[in-house]
C-alpha cells in the first residue's frame, strides 16, 4: 500500500488516473520554493514554475488527482500537467468564450444562462460601439457569444462581448435562424483543436456557419433547414464514432 | 448502474447546479441524496440510508470548490438480492467519477455477514443476510484504505468486527481495480 502513494508524474503521462492518486514531481520543482528565498546572489537562473492544470491540486510535495481522465503534460515554459476529463456540466472559467441565452433584462444588465450553477451578468456597455445613448439591440431569448472577465467560485460570473482593446472580434449577438444544441465539453475541446479533421470534412460537404461555446453549446446555420439538421446530427454522433465510421457516414451523405 | 450478483442500482448525479436560497451553504456545495426503492414510497430505512450515503460522499467531494451550489444524487433500486447498501455506495462513487466532480479520494462499499459459527461471508445474498448473526457494511476510501462509514446490524464482538474490517479492506482492492478498468475502457474509445 505504501508503494501506491506517490507515483512519479512522468510515468503516468497519457494514462488513466483516478481521484486520490498522488503524483510525485521531480526534485528540482519542489526545491524551487525554498531555493528562491535563500538564493541571494547565486546568479543562477530562476527555475520556471510548474503549472497545475484542471483536475489536479497541490498537496504537500506532489499533485493530488481530483478528476478521472488521461494525464497530459506540456514541457514548454516550465511545464504544465493537467487531466483530460470528460464531463457535460460546465463550470465558468475566466477567459472562456461561451454562448449564453438572455433570460432577463434588468435595467442596465442582462442575465445570461450559460449552463453553470449561476446566471452570468452582461452589461449593456460591454458591446462594441455601445454608449449610454446607443444601446445594443438585445432581447430576451437572444443568443450571445462572449467571454468571461470574472469567473471564480465566490462571485457571480460576468461576461463581456469586447476584448481588451475594445473590438468585438467575432463576439456579440448571434444572428437569426440556425440551431443551438448541447454536447459534452470533451467534444468541444476536440473541435477547437487546430486543424480539426471533423470540421474540415464537414466543410467539404456543405458550407455552414459554426459557433462553438466552451460551455458545451454549438450553434450551426447552413443554407437549408435539412442541411443544418444533418450537420447537427453528425456533430452529436461524432462523440461516439471512430474516424472510420465518420468517413463512411460522410461519404454516404455526399453521395446522395 | 452497478450490479454485483443480482442487486442492481441506477445512479444519476446532477450538479453543481443552482441551489435554493434556503438550502445553499455559503462555503461549500450542498449535497443531497435521494434513494428510491423498487416498490412503494421511500420510508424510514431509505431516509437513514440517504443520510449515510450523504455523509460518506461529503467526506470525499471537494465541496469548497463550488460554494452556494447544489449537488443531487438520485439512486433508483432496480433489484435487491442482498448487500443493498454497499451496492448503493459503489453506484454513488461511479456516478461521482462519471460526472467529473472533484474528489479527494474514491470509496467503495463492502458488506460482511457474520455467520452463527463465526465465519465471515463477503457480499451476502438476501438469504445469507437473514441467517447471519450480524451484518456489517463498510465504506472504504482509496487513500490508505481508511474507513469512511461503518454500519452494523446485529451484535458482534470487537475482535470479530476487526476481522470483518480487515477482510473488507482486502476486498476493496478488487473493487478499486474494477473502477480503474471501467475508466480505462471509457477513455480508450476517444
């Protein structure tokens, strides 16, 4: 039983880890905290700090796994470890781009349902080119694509539709028509990866507009309703299909 | 759904979701367990089992990461052929794992039946439970096999309880191996 406590983190990269597993870090990371205080004129370059990502918590000398999933590691910039887990429930995180549905318009602030435990708030001034006289045209029931500027466990999440320089860069109210549906968070991350095969294959089938929210929501719009529904069905099924099955399904559709 | 032998329980976990103002806790998540029997309305036995499950789950779930939210665990008994409480514990743990809630450790449930002649039976059937002198259910955590919950029905001596506990801790290894295999199978597909 003592041997189970503390397995080296590098040994488990790419494998399944369960909550309660303790990962040990290589020695030079744990020295860092004390070393920085004692080193006054050593001249040695400061050690880069290790980033502890989602699914892991620092505990003593190592990292405690809190979610089940595959352990991943990125060696760049000091190194980062995180757990790739599948879940459907979204927890707001600062900086995430999400699709929200406007539920209440209360004076100067809109309340949006983002699929988390609390509705997020969005000020009417947080749109590009919005002033007190020039209010944005947002109604209850509209879809809004924005990013979180405040999102922690203690406060209500706040969203904005402009980035730090004041430009909208694709955010704002999503237009009419189209279809909104929910998938698991793991599929969204797969679709957002650069050069995603699924999106490339689908774009050869029909032209369409796609908005992906990190809260598991996808909005699709194609030329006709039938094409839209076909794309929706393929994206929903992508979670469980292997690459082969997907290529077969698309070949059947483009043949029709 | 988890089914050792013929006992089968279906578990569903919802959360962290918005909590009613009367039920929300300012510093941690409010965990609620609902146990529905196969026939009839939930009675006093179900309520006491719900409380046992709730306290076990609260010990492992990192509720401080989601204050002012509600986590609901709903368990439906599909068939009961003995060892129901440990089956519910295993189903609850798998539901917590599947939903991606942050956990400090895993837990599993093991039932021991103490026969009149002193032998220990693990995961007894309904008939063996009736003939036994005492039935002990333990919830054992994955970190150093600590005991999270112990429930006893009947009478036994302290040494017998220690022996049952040791047997349960050994059996817990098998169950944790099963959790690891099912998680591996799930992640091998994607």
